[in-house]
């Protein structure tokens, strides 16, 4: 049988290549590589251009320096062999990046001196630049074509026209240098960049992918472990590493969530079993009584008694169902609380008056002690009918769990510290054992579980509803109890002056 997690794992294995970019790991690596790639390309572009410009400028500077030196030699010594020596010196192996040839023209544009390589060669000189040089200005240009004698290749050559004078004679010094050296070097640099960028990016992608795999390995473990936690295995927890990083925080958060889920599940389970148990008993009684009644014909009185007993059980069922419905409505926030300004003292007095009838049967006195400063009015915002039921319930319990001839005291007031209106109902009854105090607000909890029927029977839903109503009003309920001495329930509600 294939279960769901198997299918999921198969799916993971079958992931197509492009689908890795859907994963956070893939996305992270891709964005890292894109940013790195763009930066690398931009950086290389700027670096190359700055370097290329600098190299070409340097090339021109070298030519100019050499030409100036030739021009100076002519000015001092006239036209002689020294001029060519200078070029030769320049072309020595130590300066292999530069080599060039020279030619000197007189004012009639006739060649008066030239490097041996230029013999029988007619250079593609521009006449206007020659004339400009004869007239005293410097000119520089690049030629790509018309190579007259294997002097340069397709990368062209630089031709510099420089003026020179000796006594009254004007000359134009022509310096010609093939660009192959500098352009060759730049071409190599371009090649290196074009190879280096993709190689670097490839290496960075692999390294990034491997690193992100390591970084995300705990996520994979977390997912695998989380997949094993099902409704039946809610007691399991995820391993939290000591790293104090995002993953450990995530694991912690998930653990809290699982804990809350476990609590809710347990409450739900408990509730289902409690509720079915509570509903089953009256139903069994009704069914039993009906079966007994049907066994033989009975007289009218007998039928009436059986129906009365059944009605009692039906009432009990109805109370349970209504109580549960009310509680579930509070829990789902589906109860609307009327927000009217009401006097809490009035509500307490009214519920107390109603309860007195019950108290008198056990000769229990109920004493009301109002706040000294403002005895008749403590205003709060809320639902008077629902709050009345809260106090009726608390008084009802106080009477139910008190012995005859005792006293119940009721205090009202406003707390000094947090400005809450409070009502305390203190009895001298049976009290609640310390171990049970925390349970009394749970549904169906009753200290004496045998007291489920007959006079003064209890459902164990009263205080759960009381707590829900008080909390829906933004308040809280507290209990202090001493076993066999008495209990004091205090309801706190936000005071509105
Ligand atoms: P019920 O009173 O119907 O049993 P409640 O929810 O009102 O249900 O109360 C839950 C339990 O809390 C009671 O069964 C009882 O054990 C305990 N209890 C409530 N009020 C008092 C009280 N004033 N004195 C002693 N025990 C009390």
C-alpha cells in the first residue's frame, strides 16, 4: 500500500531539473549567482575599458616621447644616422611591447631618412597631416589597411606626424608603430575574461548549491520528522538544536504548536468521552424504565410515575445539551454579549434575593456587604441577563455545598490596583480539596461524582459556563477554598466609571 508520505518522497526524487528553482535553495542559489554574475561582468567591463584606454594612451605617450627625442636630435645635429639609432634603441628586446619605424620628410615632402624596413615602401601617409607637421603641429592617426610591406596586420598601425627644424629647414618626422602588441595583449585579456567569468560563475554555483544544501539539511530533517507526527503520535516532538538559529526557532515554534494541538486533541477526546458518558446514563435509565413499564399492563398512577421519572431524565438531558451548546458557542466566539452600562450592585442584589428562597430551606443566611465609599453603584459594561445567571450559579453552589444554619457573605467593591469591579461570595461550606481547585472549572467536573441525580444533583457544567461568560466580559474568576471550612469565589469585571 502506498501511503501519502511515500508518494511525496517519490515526487521529491522525480523532481525535474528546472523544478529545483522552485525550491528556496534553488531560488537562493540563483539569485546569489545572478547578483554575483552581474557584479563580475560589470566589474570586468569597467576594468577592461580602463586598462585598454590606459594601454592605448601609454602607447601614444611612448611614440610621442620617441618622436620628440628624434625631433630634438634633428634640431641639434641635423639629419644623420643617430636618428635611426634612437628608434633601434627603442626597439630593443626590453621594450618588446613597442617597436616602430621612422621616416623623415623634408619640406618638399621627400624622404630624407628612413628605417631600413621602409625601403622601397610607400607608407599610406595623409598629406594634410604631413603638411600640418611641416607647419609645426603634431598629428596622430590609425591606419588599418594598405599595409605596404608586412609591417602591420589587421589590427592596424599608429602613425605619428611630428615637426622638426634644423636651422631654417623644416622636417616632418613620421613614426609608425604596429598596434599588434597592445591590441594582442588586450585580446588576450578579453579572452581571459570571457573564459574566467563563466568558469567562476560555474564554480560559485556549485559551491553555493553545496553550501545551501548543508544549510538547508536541518529543514529537510524537520520536514521528515514533522511528517511522522500524526494525530495518533502527537506526543512526539521535534529535535531542537543548540544552534539558536532560525531552524531551531522554527522547531521550537512547531513544538509549541504540536503541544497546543495535543492539548486540544486531549480536551476534545476527554470531552467526547465525558459527553457520551453523561448522555448515556439518562438514556439508559429512560430506556430501562420504559422496558419495565411495557413488561405488563399497569394502572394509570404507575404510568404517571414512570412518565414523571422519565421527564426528569429528559430535563437532565436537555440541560446537558443546552449547557454544552452554550459552552461551544462561547468557545467559538459565537455569543453576542449585550454591551450596556449596568449597575453590578443591582444584579447582585437581584440574584441574591432569588437565591434567598433556596437558602431559607437550609436556614442559611446571606449577608451583603457593599463597598463603603459608593455603596449603591458599581458600573460595568455587559449583559445583565448573562451576568445574573453567573451570580445565581455561584449563590446556588454556595447554598448547595453549605451545611444548614451557616452563613454566606457577599462583598462588592472596586480593586485599588487594577480598577476592576469585584463580587466575592464566601460560604462556610464543605470547601474544595486543594488538589481539586484547578479542576472545578472543567466541564463535567464534580468533586463528589456520586451526586449525579436526586435532589441537588449536579451536572458539572455550571462553573465552566460561569467562567466562559466572565471571560467574554473581559473579566476573570478566582477561587480560594479551605477543605471542610468553606470557599470564596470572586468575579472580577472591568469597571467603567
Ligand atoms: P455542579 O455544581 O453542577 O456540580 P459546577 O460546575 O457548578 O457544577 O461545580 C463544579 C464542582 O465544583 C462542584 O461539583 C463542586 O465539587 C465544586 N464547587 C463549586 N462550588 C463550590 C462551593 N461553593 N463549595 C464547594 N465546592 C464547590
